[in-house]
């Protein structure tokens, strides 16, 4: 075994070197190899079998202050120094022999160390953790094969590691190592209280201060356990630990183990560590305690400790679920987390489980008078998510407000530190999905302020991502970038919530990248945001981001197909956010394709009072060649309360283009300057590409505004002009009949119209559509939206 790092410590010229470690850690082998190297260099090395003979050996080596004639450097090695007596006398004798080094090996603390310090001697100490071999040292000694598992199980404890390596099977190796530790390490040499404490603490991993307190292990006993090598603590001062091989050998069993698991669970619950608490409750098979912990901290387990939830509630016996109804929901959650891929499907399945196993309990709780119990608050929290997924946004907001009021009245130590922030976040999400962006931003900001001061946390990361999306979708690019930076600070492992947390961040970053005309970054963010289910709650924002990208860089036809695909998979409540975003995106894409007829039908269908459709309506009139109408619509909608910054910039530019077309250069320059100022503050370049190139160049030249070169090379998002095909009532009647009948005679009979008049109307219809036959007319009419597709 190469131990160069330890040899370097032994080479330090200290008068006393003490090596303390459990049996099997290689103390004797280490000193023997080091001593052989010293002997080859001419140093006299003497091994002392009996600790009682140390003083005599020191005296013989010159401990009276006079070295024998011709005596050179000497090393005395005591292999079993636990019983070394009269430490002060030994230290004094060693101080009187400066040419002698004393090396002592022991299993536990050696009083001689303190005596040597009192005597002013230099001391080198090697303790148990330092003696453990590293994974590289094991590999150098025995090769790489299978050593990772050996090192993990033994933490580099040499003799147990060797037993595992030499065993015919992994199971045999673990058994041999455990038997050795139980027989040799945990033998009579340990004090009874140390052995008993080790048996209790071996039930835990990691071992926290709560475990130590519950097990009755104070600072003095913990120090003895550590000195004996039974406990280790990392250099950063984290939790205590015990090598797995030692845990296997030392842990209590049977009723005693169940009793201690129960005590540990209660202690951990009281110190806000529900993840470890549920594992101990499950190990104790204490189903009532397991249900109690779920009631007290179920939401914490779902959001922060999903692995612990799965370990504690997975595969519960049917009889237990029958006798303890409160365990059915967490058992279902554990099953779902194990079986479903992280993300949308998991959330949908968890909500279904709540409806089956949680809603009946919530109804029973709500029927009970008095202050809401912890169980009721937890079930109400889950009901808010269920309402939101069902599209009942107002009910979800009301539930979140009620939950927030209840949580605000509780003592800080009585609730999950993140619970109030989580409740306000649910309200913000429901408001955002319900179409109330300004209230959503206010609620989200309040939620972030209420969040517990934790650097990395899925709730705070999700909050920041949602706020970034709300700002980015509205065109507030600067604010969106700020919240994206906040998201990066809080981002960390989120387990099954990972996709749900990062989706709004990717969408926000995509909006920002498009506004900055950064096509590669926008494409990369949209790829990261891809939803293979098509049913993410934020699907309307996915459609919106795809639309913005398509208008500036991509294919509007493909984006229109994607919008239709999302619409087919998800409900769109009338007047809801999803319907509004979908209609808005379709209108913008149709205008980009020059499909004025279909855009006209869509905009007529949503009606003139839809403020969110004013920008595409104004652009429709501009592209059609109706600048007066375009300017009127833009000017009317410009400063309405619900107009977003994105739309305000867009409307100002439309107003400028309309005024320019009408010859009112003063109005055009004024509107363009206001739009440029807003775009500059937002850090957005894309708005300039929404203008026809010639109009943009004219306005830029007159205003003196200097834009990024990317603006000048970007493609125009919309055509400068497009034609709206209009039909008379009679032409429309003939067109509908043409779709059902193949010749003029049949149309004449169906419409009760003279054949000559039918022929005349067909000629005028073909001319209006720009075609020459029936098939082309029907195809063109369907494309224009004049016939159902």
C-alpha cells in the first residue's frame, strides 16, 4: 500500500509521534515500512512489545541526558501504547534524550500527548481519518476493478477493505468485513457507554446534532467516539458520519432499533429536518408517526426532499394503507415520483392522486369547525395547484389568499419556512395564467420578498423565473434580464420539478434574445424549453415565444402549425389568457404571411374591444393600405391601462409609419422618437424590424437615432403591403354553392338563379380570386379563409 502522504508526516522530526486508529487501519504496517526505510539510512530502530518497558528503554538510550558513546539517532516504537503508564515521567525521559524519537501506536487517545506538550516537546499526531486509504491508494495497491464500492463501504479502512477484495463475492466480502469489525473493533477494549452510543448512532446517516442529542451523546462522549475513530466529521464542520462497514456491525437491532428510530424521527421533526425524520419513522415501522410527519411537512417533502419521500412512503403494505388513510396520498406520490418522468406528467399525476385521496380528507377537514389544522393547510395547498391545473384560476387565487392569511397568523417555527412564499407564488402563477399580468408581477414580487433566505432553492428559483417570463412577455427586457440573473443565483437541483422550474426561465431568455436579435441564443433557449407533452401550463407562452422567433428568424407557417397543435391538445376557456395569446399569435403570423383575409376574419371574430388585439388590428390596416385607420387604432390603444410595453412600442411605430404614409412627417418623427426612447430603455432592437424597411430608413435618417447594425441587416417581420380579397354577398353565395356543386347548372338550380347570371358571377368570382377554374378557386378560397378548411 503506497502511503507517501503519511510517510511525509512521520518524517517530520518530532520527538513524539502518536498514531491512533481503530484495529485494521494499518498502523503497525505503516510504521514498519517507515522504520525499514529509516534503518536503511543508519538509524537504530527498536521495537518495544511491552509499554511498561518504555522508560527503561529511554534510559538505556540516554534518557539521563548523556547519550552512550558513539550513539546516533534512535527510534523507539511502541506498537501497543494504550496502556502506557506514567505519561509525565515518560515525557520527561524523552525530553532528556534529544537524539531519540518515540513512536506510539494505539487504538484510543494517548495521555502521553498532553504530557509531551507540557514538557515542551514537538509532537506529530496521525489519527483515524488520516489513516484511511484514499480511493487512489486502494487502486494503486489492488487495481481499479470494483474498488469504488469497496472504498465507499469501508471509507479506506484497510483490513476490512482487504477482506472485501479477497472475498469470492461482494456479499461475502461485506459479511467478512462486518464480522471482523464486530469481533475485533467493537470488542471489550471499548467502554460500554462508547459501544452503546455507537450502536444508537449507527442507525443514522448522516449523524446530525439532533441525533447526538436524542441519543444522549454530549460533547465529551462525542469526543471519545471521534477519538476512537468511530465518528468522523468533515473539515467544513458538517454532519458527523460513520463508515458503512462500521454501521453494519455496530447498529442496534430489533425493538431497541425501532425505539431509537422513533426517538430520532421526533427529534429531527422538531428541528425541521423532515426528510431524515420520515426515513427513521419508516425504519421504525411507526405508521402513525409517519402519517404525523407527512401532515406536518408533506409539502416540504414534495418540494425539497423527494428522495426521502420515496424512501419513506414507497411500497407501503396494503394493510397499512387500509388502516391509515392519511398515508394513501404520500404513498401515491412516492409511486408517481418513481414511475413518471420528471416534469409535466408528474405534476398531472400528483394532482390526480390528490383528487382521489386528498380531496375527501380536505372536505372532511373543512367541515370541522375551529382553526384550520396543519393537515387542512397542507391539503388546501395541494388543492390550489389542482384548481390551477383545471383552469379555475380565480378559485386558485382565492385559495392562495386564504392560505396566506392562515400562514401569516402562525408562529415562524410552526410552518415550513417557504410555505408563505410558496402560497403567494401559486397566486402569482394563477394570476399570470388567468391573464392578469400586472397583479401576477405584484404577487410574485411579494412572494420573493417572503421567501426564506436560502441561496439555492426550487421555490425562489421558480419565482424568479416566472417573474422574468412575465416581464419578458410584456417587452420589459431589462427587468426580465434582472430576474434571470436572480434565477441563476437560486437555481439548483429541483428533482421532479426541474423542467417546471427552468421552463419559464428558458422562455424568458428566448423572448430577451429575440428582442436583442440574437438568433442563436433564442434558438438554443427554445430548444431547451421544448415540451414533449404539449400540455405544460405555460404552453401559451411557448406559442408566443415561437411566434416571436418565427416573425424575426423562422418560418411563420411552421409556427402557425405549432400553434394549432398546441391548441388541439389544450382547452382554451373563452376570454382566458390561452385563447387571447393564441388568437394574437395567429393574427401576427397570418399578417406576416400576407394572409389578410384570414387575419381579417380572426380579428373580426375577437371584436373591436379586445385591447390585446389592437396592435395586430392596427398593423392589418397599415399593410392593407389604410394608414388613417391604422393611425387611429394605434393612437386609441396606445396608452390604455392594459397595454404592455411591447405593444406600446409597436403601436408607436405603427402610428409613425401611418403618419409618414399620410405625409405628416412631424407626427411621424414624434411617434418614432417616443418608440425609440422606450426601446432604448428596454434594450430591445427587434421593434425596428417590425416597420417596412423603407419607412424605417427614412425615420432613422430624419431622427438621427443610431441603431445596432443587426437592425439594418435583419429581415422585415411583415410585408409592406398585401391585398385583402373582398367578395360581394352574391359572389359569396356562388362560392359556397361552387363548393357543393360541380357545374353552373347545378348551382343555378340550387340558388334559384338564372344560368346566365350564374355564369356572370362565376367569371367575376374567378377574377376576384385571380384563378381560372373551379379547383383553383376552391383552393384559393380555402387558403384565404373564405371557405372552411
